[in-house]
C-alpha cells in the first residue's frame, strides 16, 4: 500500500506507539483519511519498547511530531509522560491519544468515545439508561467501556470475569453500580440485560471459543463483541441467529481514531463503509 496521497517535506507527522506495533491497523485508517482529504501528512508506526517509552514520548515536541496514538503495552506509560490529560485518561490512568500543542504534551483516552459512538452508529435509538448491561472480561478494554457506559447513564453493569479479583477491582474503582458476577454464572446475569458486551479475547482468531448461553437474553437486547478478527464471531452469529441486534468490534477501532486525526490534521474524519472495506481488506 502507498503511505498517502504523497506527502512533502512540510508534512504533519503523527503515528502510533506500540510494542510490537506491526499488527496495528491504525496506519491503514489514518493514511486512508489523509489520502481521502488530500492532507499533506503521514502516519507511521513507532515500535517503542515499554522500558524506554516514557523517554521517547517526552521527545515528541523536540522531534516536531504532532502526536501519536498509543497501544498495548504503552498506554499507562504514556499517561505518566503527559503534561496534561483529559478526564477519560485521568479516570483510566491510560492514554491512547497524544497531542503536542505549543511544546506541551496533552493526553486523551478515546476508547470509551469509540465504543459509545460505534454503538450509536449501529443502533441510533439505544439508550444507556434503559437497563442493566452485562460485560464479559475485566481488562483494559473492559475498564474503558465501563467508564463510558457509566458516564452515559447505565443503571447497572454486571461484570463476569474468569479472575474475580479483576472485576472486584473495577467495582472498587467505579462504584456500586458495578456488580461482579461469577464467571460460571454469566448466562444467568442476562435475564433483564439490554446489552451484552464481550471484552475478552475469547472468540478471536487463534484463541479459544467463548462459551456463552444466550437463552436468557431478551430478544431485543444488543450484543456487542469488541473482537474484530473474525468480524463475525461465534457470539455475534449466535446473537443474529436468535434475532438480537449484533455489533462487531471494528466500529470501536475506527471511531476511537477520529479525535486524534482531527487534532493533528485539522479535519474531522468520517467513518463510512469505504473505510470499513479498506481496513477489512487487510484483516
Ligand atoms: P485488554 O486490556 O485488551 O482488555 P487483557 O487485560 O489481557 O486485555 O484482558 C483480557 C480479558 O480476557 C480478561 O478479562 C481475561 O480474563 P482474566 O482477567 O481472568 O485473565 C479474559 N480471558 C482471556 N482468556 C480467557 C479464557 N481462556 N477464559 C476466560 N477469560 C479469558
């Protein structure tokens, strides 16, 4: 693939910091938009080892780099390297979007935004306050989604995780609207749920299958899987087969990219089918 429509010596430079970074889809997303909008810019992968990530990030202003996305395992390091952070980054103690402004490092976390935007795109009439949500998993993605759903007004969030200490820790951090449920009892938590979200890696290509009995899930409840390889996970296929609206994880990846692109390159980019197809072609 070509990097962009052709950038010059005046190009705005941004990128993504990960370790490893070679599997990241973000260059494909941002360089598609750069080409689409005819912007003189470039978005490159930066392999930043976690041991030296803070030092490297502190050098962004000196290097004239406009900003970066940050992915595993550097999000918590990036948080520590910032001069200022937004409320999401503060809440999650993790940064996925860095913007350099007048030599100052600003950190944001757009994962909750990406999740909520993709949910609203898929189901515009979805209301966070309509009823309980069930979340499978208690890792970094789960924490961002819990923060987003609580902010949007979810009345109760039930979290089932294989390791109960991690779901208990989310309850301790986010409060009593978060209710841990035993992993073995996850199917029983679905009774009055309006939304089920899988944030575990189960069902991902190369990972074990997610075993989830949907029998108790109301027919109108939404099922969201943050996994996007494959796009149609067995969980989503099972949801669709019984008539539940199903949302794949690609939308979260695409929407979380929007705020950074807007800040670095000055254009609010659109997530559309052409972008989805472009990213899907490389999955
Ligand atoms: P991320 O930050 O991307 O959310 P993570 O912190 O590695 O990733 O979390 C992965 C999630 O998948 C966790 O909830 C993990 O459960 P544990 O906390 O018990 O490790 C869950 N997960 C991974 N493999 C699993 C398996 N075989 N069975 C059940 N849950 C699993």
